[in-house]
């Protein structure tokens, strides 16, 4: 029985990993408009903005409007191909991101 212990342990670990992956597979994250604007702002303004960008693009969002923005941003590289190596997209794509930031920072409901 002891000689099968490593096999049993590996199978148990793989099973636990599979269950954990299944439980988190369709997880959608709750982010506010301000949090999304902050992530986009970080991407444009910080040297390590790629971390914020990756966090934004890799996590589906609960809010449908924010999810639409996330998906559009994920495709900006194709829609507005970079002019220079190392860029994510060209200046028109950056303008789209800035417009999203401005839109997300506006108060909802017209109250100021």
C-alpha cells in the first residue's frame, strides 16, 4: 500500500487543482468605473503600466458596460496597430483609452 502513496497523492493534488480551476473558470470580477479608469490610467502613465493592463485584460468583469470596454481595449492592438515596436497600439488607440478614462470618471446620473 505504501508504494502507491505517491500515485494517490499526485492524483489527489490533480483532482483538487481541477476542482479549483472549474470553480474559478467563469468567475467575473467586480470592479467600479473608477477602478477601471485607474487601471487604464496606470497603463498610460506608469513605467510598470503593463501590470495594470494585464490585470485589466485578463479578468472578465461583472458589469456589462465595463466588460465591453475591456474587450474593446483588448482588441485595440489589432484595430490600431502600433507604429513603433514596443507599443501596444498607435496614437488613435491611445485616444480611445483616454476617452474611456474620461467617460468612466464622469458621475453617473448627471448629478455633479
